[in-house]
């Protein structure tokens, strides 16, 4: 089975490279005769409305301010839902059929790798507005950027807060079986080892289980004083709620993935009482009041983390295009040197496309988020 998967992966990459190779020579110097400036958005599935809404508001605001020399920006959206590899096909479609000038992605790390390979071959900017897999920037391609704290940056912040500041030594980590959760956990374990701290108790959570008793019994027997969650809100909220119901006196931490509003309502956020999570700035502060008001007026919802990063990500791309003009190489250079103050804070990139000073810690106190001053490197 593993050999078959490797074979299919190689075949898929060969097909994608062939498609890109055939088109890149004829498209790379194409003159823009369109009536709009197209920007691509790749989302995980049709239900991923938060990223779409955040990006739509950014496009709308840019067009209200004159667009690109009175030419409107146009958002072209594609869903990556379907068989594995759909993301590559959709990226090819956006680049060569729709002729977008840049692509933003709000989806998982596995699909982000596929999109990165296509955009690198085609020489077009790809900005990740949700995937946190640190290996995306390790390909050393100048076309990749990320406006979210990656797993290594998140691990550094969690280790600093839990091990150094709070001096917690009996730590358990709980992860789901998904790709992103396991990648995030692996980053944390590697960073923990490099930092010279003891290996934490490693536990896996089955999201299909409604009762966490067996897992909580293991935590209790191990006499841990800290639990770090690597997963989605659907599972993490169950764990937090049952920990609270049992009156377990634990320091609780979680990664950025806990804030995915696809599974997290406004009321659910309050259920994370006492949990310290990763974020960037905070979109619910006065800095993001205009964004919040417009989001609520337009969609009747409060924006969450996914919408906030998508909003900032799309604004960065728009800013880069305005600064650079309609030339893909110039857009890449503009992105590399950008300095943008968004609703998730100041956004700048290092030479690998990672966001500099990417994150902060946020703790839910009395149902409201409070920002800690811990900053990621």
C-alpha cells in the first residue's frame, strides 16, 4: 500500500510538471488584456466560508478605493475538495486558465505542498493563510510566503511559556491522527528535545469518541500538571469541557488550529476558559474593529481566526500588486519586502517566506481573550 501511494504521488507530480512546463513559456510574458486583476483563492471545501468571506471583504475594500488603476480586483475561488491531488489541478487551472496574478491558500498542509510545487514551477506567488507546516518554507522557493505562525514558531512559544516561564515539568501532549495535528506535534517534540527538556507524555485522541474518560484517567495517573492540545476545536472542546467537569487542576495550552471557526462558534470560544492558545495580534481588538463591523454587517457573523488571516493575506497580495504592477517577478519581490499592519498584527517575511514575529499567546479569561506578550521568533 505504501509503495502504491509513493508511485501514485510520483505520477501525479510528473503530470503536474508536464502541464506546467507546457504552459509556462507561453504564459510567463503574457500581456494582460483582462478587464480585472484576478487573484486566486484555494479553500479546503465548499463549506470553508470563513476564508472566502475574509478574502471577499479585502477585495471589496480594495475596489472601493479604486482597485488597480481603476481596474477592479477579482477573486477567483476554487475548492480542493475531492481526490488527493485536486489541489494541484485547481492551482494549474487558476494559473493558466484564469491567469491569476497570485494565489492564496486557506487549507491543510498536505494540499499546500502540492500547490507550492505548481506555483514554484510557474513562478507565481503562493501565500498560505492557514497551513502551518514548517517544511513548506524548507523548499527554499522564493515564491512561497506564509502569514500564519508555523509549527516551529508555535512550539517555541509554547515551550517558553510552559517550561521556562511557568516551570511546568510534568507535561502531556494530546494529538489527533490528522496530518496537520501530527506535524504540529512532531515540531513540538523536536523543539522540546533540542531545548533539553524531558519528553512529555504522548497521547492520541480519537475524535469519534464522545467520552474522554480513558484519556483523562491516563493523565491523572501520570500526575501531569500541563496538557497541550494539538487538534481541532471539535475534539479539543470535548477534552477541555470534561477536564473542567472533573475539576482537574491543569495548565491547558493549544495551537492555532483550536481557533478554526468552521467548528468554533462565538460561544464555543468562551468554553476555552483558562486555555492559552496561539494567535497573531488579535482581530477582536480595537485595531480590527472596522473589519469586525464590516464582516458582521455583510455576513451576520463574528469573524474568527481563519477569516482574519484570509483578510490580511488577501490585503498583502493586493498591496504587493499595487506596488509592483502586473508582473509576477515584481510581485514576488514586492511580497518579500512588504511591511503591512493588519488585523493580525504587523506582517513581514524572512528570506524563506515565514512571517517574522509571527505570533502571541492568547488566554481566555472570563469568556474574553487576553493577549500575552510572548512573541514568536
